């Protein structure tokens, strides 16, 4: 019977994987693309990419490099949305996520995003303050937001959204409601974008 129990477990995992690869429902996609996140590109772009990411995750650096290349290549043909998914075992990730949202509130999300990914090994509170200063944020507002947990609930809400679409690790990326298999490969994502743009 132990064998049967394991078999049932494997089946459950396979089903979970299969569900994870199914396109997500329109209502759910509307939820993960709603305003409030760091984003780039027009709201009516033909291609919308949603990335769930963690500033302390080494794989997410590669995804950040890929999305930067895609922003440069496609410009306003795509809309790119960055959702927060700080993993529990990355002790600085949640505060870094909050820092990026405060930068977003001050109109400098992508500068903060790029700076934190470029300096991923240094995401202590003092580092975050330094980056905020370097990109020209209002420091009084920035410190107050981090000290007071202004964006904490927003980060947690993003994590709930991620869980609702089967995010289990980072980076997880969706392109027009379909999960992207290799979120750190700009060429592979580019091919998917080209295919989507070519559709009537």
C-alpha cells in the first residue's frame, strides 16, 4: 500500500503541474494585471507579461536581465507587470519588495528594481536607504514607508495573487495568461511575444 500512496502522491503532483501549465482564467488574469504594481508599457498593449519575482532570488536576476532586454527591444508593444513574491527564506526580500513599491509610488520603480538586482548580495536596510538616495527618492517619505510598513499589505496581497495562479517559486512569468516555461531566456520569451503580436 505504501507504493499506492506514493503513486497517488505522484499523480497529485502531475495534476498540479498540469494545472500550473493551463492558461489562467480571464478573471484571474484581470486580477494579476490590475493597477498598483511596478509596470511598463501601455495598458492596451497586445502582449501583457506578468512576472512574480523576489529581489533576493538568484534566478530572478536572470529574469530581470531578460525583461530589460525585452523592454528595450519591444518598447510600447508590450506591457510588463512586476509582482512581488518574496520567499520566506530570503530574509531581506520582503523589505526589498516594500522598497520597490515605495520607489514605484515616487515614480522610480524600474530604477530601484534594476539597482537592487544589480546589488543583490547587499539588501540590508542601510543598503536600501543608499539605493533610494542614489536614485533620488524623497528620503523622508522612503524611510517613513519602510519604518511604518506602508506597503507590507500590498506585498502580501501580491503573494496571495501568486498563490492563486499556482506560483510556487520565483521567477514565475505569464504571457497573456499562459505560463512561460523559461522566464530567464529573453530569446525564448521574444519568440512567444512575436507569435502573440502576429496573431490577428
